[in-house]
């Protein structure tokens, strides 16, 4: 449905930078010569590494006051995007970056020390 794609199209259209994140399957390709468990774990490791990399890019963008958005809806069109970009690997995500036209409203955050989450034995 078009109404689902409108926010995604708007984010892509207004972005100063678009990054298409692909899984090259290099770890899976290496692991395939071992047993099935290695291949399964390699695929999980690839997805985890991709997700961690994306999160790090978004955190650096936030710290630099650059707006960002992690888009998965374009994955519905990954074959068409791959053909357009002449990529054979599997598209994992689309990221948009740019300077926001207006400052967004953030929800208030509870200070960490008030959440009951502790990082050491002393409760600090």
C-alpha cells in the first residue's frame, strides 16, 4: 500500500546521503565448507555485524547532530533496487542521513541512575 511507503519515500527524497547496506555473505561463503551449524552461525554473525555497524553509524550521526533513519521498507523492493544499483548481494537496509529542517521532539528520558540499572557491584 502506498500509504506505507510515503514516509519512506519522503525520507529518501529529503536525504543528503543515502547508504545502501548489503550483506556480501563472505563469512557464510567461508563457513559453507564446514558443517551446517557453522553456516547457520555465520549467517547470524553477519546479520549481527551489519546491525551493530548500522547502529554505530546512527549513534555517530546523532552525536554530530545529523539526522538519520534506518529504513527496512525498501527491502520489499530489494530486487528492483539491486537491479538499479547493479548489485547481486542481498540488500539488508537503507540508511538516510542529513541535516534536519526542524528540530524533532524527543520524549523525556529517565536518568540512568533512576532506572535501577547498575553497572558495577557498588550500584554506580
